[in-house]
C-alpha cells in the first residue's frame, strides 16, 4: 500500500506542475486520469485487505 501512496503523491505533484505550467489540457487530463486510476486501485486494495 505504501507503493500506491507513493505513486499517488508523484502523480499529484506532476499534475500540479503541469497545471502551473499551463500545459496542454489533453496532457493535464491524461495525468488526472492516471491519478484517478491509482486512487481507485489503492481503495480497492484497502477494501480487499480489510
């Protein structure tokens, strides 16, 4: 689960950086979708272990 938390934090940092740099909206959307997938997988992992 620490691996998911680390990946989520990295994706968040990348997303914030791209937003601050006014990157292409498609690129921001792509990173946002990856972050969503990581969060869902993390929550599923937590549910399975509970």
